[in-house]
């Protein structure tokens, strides 16, 4: 439908259909369980780092920025001997995610200023909202234009200002926050306000909105893996809203994504927690240098290095090297060389994170 035009929010239609309302309790129950289980991990940076890196990889893969887990974790080491442009882009994503989380938590708002800073961190530029016409969305297979977003800079500004108000003022539309999340995601992707990074920025907005609504405390519920598994449906349902006003199908898809992803994340966190406990017993029973900070380090960084231990435990470089080398000698970690530096792999954690479908 070529005549479809993006309108400002709120939508003047009934979004809380019978099917949508029936889908919400299971998703909210899964979110609440995830929130509770995440709070039992002693150091929140463990989850933000490990799950955030996984999300960065998946979200970037949707945009055909492909990297391996090995390259991704090597990139985090910042060794001069290893350079990967794709891994660097994925690292930009985790930085943007953390920046957005910090700004949203501090202000209690999800503003356009924060959204602009997220995109700037992703793309490593400050291009801001689109000022030049010529952007359209094409079918990857056929090259056919499927949707042309707003082209006028003033219109983009107006729509983004409207979206900012809609995100932060619950009085504008009184409906379930998961329904609103689906609407916000659709609206942002349809405004397509940036030259680059719209998809990744939009997926960061999803989790920040759930935090804003106090449905989560940490940025760990990520829909990118769900979108990858259902990529054709994701783009089809987005376009069906534009072509046929099929909001119910789109909202059901997103709510189902929240439920499924919450369940998968709960399962993964429980496995991480179980593995941490096993490592804790081994370290505490066999090594005088055991500390909770050391345990946290080994789970915050699937690939760790001497400098990480120095910075996070406040020990000397020689002491840190002794700790890691002893754990490597005893097969608690696997020692690898990269250029002139060494790094140490928590193989069991790596296996846990990489075998996720």
C-alpha cells in the first residue's frame, strides 16, 4: 500500500484485543522470574558483560556484521596483535548498550538525547538524525523498495519528539507496557531516523524501555536471538502493519519474543550460576588466593588477562600472573598466546555461552 503514512502516537485503535490480553500474563510471569533470578548473581557486571556481548553479537548479525565468539572475546582483550573490524563494531554495540543503560538509569527517562548518544556510540560518529533525503528500505533478495520512511528533517524531528513523549509519559496511552514496547519498536523502525544503526539502536531501546517500566533491573533481556530465529516473520509482520494495519499479529509476535527470550535467559543464568558455584568450591578448597573478586573476574571475562586481574583485584602484575598461571597449570583455565601477550580462557563458560542456539 503506497499511500500509507506514518502518524504520530497514540494510535486510535483498540490494541488490547482478546488474543493480545491472553498472551500477556505468561510473558509478564517470565519477565518477573528473570528479574528475580538475575538479582541472585552477586556481581551485576557478570551478566551485563557476558549476556551483553552475546546480544551485541546477535544484534549485529541481523545487520550482517558477523563475528565469531572467539574474535569477539579476543577483541575485548585490546591486544595490538588482534584487529577485527567486525568485532570492533560489536564492541561498539556493548559500549552503546552500557551507555544507554547508564543514562536511562540516572535520569529515569529514555530521551532523544540518550537515543542519539546510543547511535553515536554504535557508529562512532555524530551524524545525528537524517537531514538528507534518499533513504529507503529494500528487500534484501529482490532489491525492491518495500518502504520509504519520512524524508524531511523537520518531519523526522517531529515524529521523534512525539515518540520521546510517548515513551516517557504513561498518560498518553494507558495500555500494558509490553504492548507499548511493540508499538515503540515499530514506530522507531518506521521513522528510521538515522542514516545507519537504526536496527541496533531500536533493539537497545527495547530493553531500556523494559528497565524504564521496572520490568527488569539490568539490560539482559535481548530479543535479537529471537529475531534471528524468526527473521522473515519479523520483517513481514512489520510491513504488514504498514500495508494492512495488522497490529495484533505484530504485538503477539513481540510479546511471544519477550516470553521465549525470558525463559531462555533464565535457563542460561541458572547454568552460569551453577558453574560459578562449582568454580567457587574448587577455588576456595584448593587455592589460598581465592577471593570473590577473582571468581567474578573469571566469569565477567570469558577470556581474561593479567591486566584485568590487576585492575579488578588491586594486586601487582606479578601476583596476577601467578594466579592465572597456576589456574592454567591445573586446567582450571586454558592459557593462550596472542602476539606478545597471554590470555586465559574459562572454557566451561565459553562453552555455555557459545552453544546457545
